[in-house]
C-alpha cells in the first residue's frame, strides 16, 4: 500500500495544477468556512516542503512514478461483463494490458 501511495505521489510531483476558484457560501461569516480558508494555500503558492519525503524534489523519482501511473502492463484480464466494446469501457472482456492507474 505504501508503494502505491509513493507511486501516485511521485507521479504528481511534476507541475502544480491551479485549483478552481473557491466559491463563498451564502453565510461567509460561518466559523467552519473561516477555519477552512485559514488552511488554504494562496493560488500561486507552492506546497510546503515535505521533510519526510526524501525524493520529493527528485525529477527521476517523479518521472518513474509517472511512468508507472500510466503503465498498462501491470493489468490482468478484464473480467467485467460490461466490457463488451459497446459502452465506454476500457476494452473487451478477456483482454489484458488495458488498465492503468490513470484509466
């Protein structure tokens, strides 16, 4: 499980994606909303450094994680009966190498 979390986090280690703008609730004075806003990074701020992740800024680790995230060679046989090619599935039932973390 830790390896999967590392892979996903490493795959995301490239560029930051701008989050959508936050919508203010009808009651903007709500203490819970104010607490949430206190925890929100400014739109142009980089996340704080993670001292517990020794490969957080390693471009090779990020590239490896991204490659694994999009790699379909780890997937086995499609078993679901709705994978019949007529729907928006990933392939036909019985096919292999069709699914990655990204799909």
